[in-house]
């Protein structure tokens, strides 16, 4: 009996320690009052002096967020996750994020420190980056108004480390095709330290340098890292091996980013905000619009999904549609049947459809084409550089080139291509002879 007890005691302790550890890093619901609103935060406690406040978009896979949050806590960094839009009963739309003023983000930063006494790193992704940067700026204003003593714009006891941006979308307006993106004014009025994680296969990959330049205008120190082969870490349709691998590695990347931001001074003095810029939302087009960019189309030299080389440098003599899309893009897939019908209705006329898939490998597109009928060749822009040359910002994006070889119309968004109105416009172009 004594021998049995000697073995039972360590086993009991093992189980006890296991459940204590599980409770320490498990999710709990925390109610936080900000501006007379009761906000619900998913809290993953940890013993360290650091806390990550993740303001999510409300889209994506909750289980991935939960797994990453749990692992970050296991590494000694407390993790708070909040779907702010859901808490405030607002519609989940890009326009909502563009219009949020950041007051609640500022309040959450202050509450996170007040409740835990920890240093705070804010994290967000995509369009939630706009209200998060506004919130951080608002927090800076509040700290200044509290009349803390500053030395060269800095304070030694400041508790905000900076911000981690995951593939941020900082556009206040999606521009017409061919034109440069229009950034929310707060992008160039942010001077806090930034760690910029960019998904290598996401549609905004080749806008990254422009975003970094915009952030640096306000004096922000920006550290960047690209995750090749990843479309969206929390995107339900992205099960690429690179993404699955990153999900396992991301907690350590977040902790490293937190430590890097800790070592970078966070200023309280405000960067200048250009109040003359507007931040109104822009709906995606649903019809042919006159093209306002450079009308000379860049050449195309790519391989198709069947391994054949396709070159296009002279677009004259026919009406040409150049359609940029991706299999993970819902509107892109939705407009494929109408593109198939368009080809049938244009048979026997000087018309060509060129389809360019964005940043997906040959095998993925071949698998997709076995499930979805695609009656036109698909060119593979595997690294996204060709799409960047055409200045594509959103998907799908389609350029309509006239017989003179110049771009006439541009469409950002999916449309029905075989309607009488669209067919009439395309056929009218055919009657225009090249100069």
C-alpha cells in the first residue's frame, strides 16, 4: 500500500500541474467598459509583463485565432482578442472600418494596461488597420493632454510598444484602374513603431512598398517581413502548406515582434495629419468605366496552367479583355460563367480574352479547373509581379483594350459580361478602326 501511494502522488501532481497550466493559458471571457460600452474580450492569460491586443476584422477562422492566441500565451505573452465591430453591433464591411474613429481602440489600450499593468502591443489585419492607427493616435493625444512630462517627445514609463500590422489595407478609396491607391490620411500621420507582416500571395503584396513609404512619412519606424506562399493566415480557403506551416510559427513571430517593438521608442508627440484628404468609401465598380490611367498596356509573357508559353505585346486589331483574378476570390469565380458565355457570343469576331491568375501555383489552378468550367486559357502570374505592373489593387480587375491597342475601359469587381449593354459596348469598339 505504501508503495502504491508513492507512485500515486507524483501522478496526481502531474495531472494537477497539467490542469493549472491549461487554466493559465485557456480562454476566458473578460468584460471591459470603454466609453460606457461593455466590450467582451477573449483573454488568454500569461505571467509575463507583455500583452498583445488583437483587434480582428470578424472574418476568418476562429479556431486559427484561438490556436495562435493560446500558443502566444504559452510563450509568456498575454493575448487579448476582440471583434470590435461585432461588439458595437456594426455591419462587417470595409466601409465600417474606414469610418470608425478609433475611440474604442484607444480605450482598450488604456484598459489593457490598467487591468493588467502590462506593456501593450496592438495587433490587427487588413482594413481594421485604419481604425487601429486612428485609435493609437487618439491614445497619443490622451497621453499628451494628461500633461505627462516629456523628453524629446518620449516618456520612459510609456506602456504602448507599437503595432503589428498583418497585410494592412490602408486605402481610404480604391482607385480607378491604372491609378495609384489613395491612402487614409492616418497612414502618413502615424509615427509609432510598426512590424509589418505581409502575406506573399495576398492581392496587396506588391503594394507593400507604397504602404511602407506612406507609414514612414509620419516618422514611423517600420520593420517588414514577407510570408511567401501565404494568401491569408485566417482565410478559410487558404490551406496551402506554407500557410499551415506559418500558423505553427506565427506565435513565435508575434512574440519576437513584441520584443522588437519594446526596444523601439514610442513617441507621444503627434505626426502631422493632412485634414484636407477625404476618407469616403468607394464601392467596387459594377459596369464598364472609362480608363483613367496610362492607356498603353504592359506586355504579358507568362505560362498557362497547361505549361504553354503565352506572349502578348501587340494588342492591336481586336478587342481584348485582360482579366486578373484568383481562385480564392469569390466575385472572380462568380463571374467565370458569364466570361464563358461572352466567349461564345463573341465567336467569329475580332475578340480575345486573356485571363491572368494571381499568385497561385500551376497545380492549384489545375485542380480548380477540374471543379469549375473555365473555357479560356489561364496565364499564371505566380509571383504577382505582372499584376503589380498593371497596377492591380483588387480582384477581379479587368482591362478592355480597343483595336488601336490602347486601354479604353476598366472594371474593378465582378460583373456579368454577357449582358446586352456590355455586349453593345464591346461590339461598338470593334467598329473603331486603329489609327
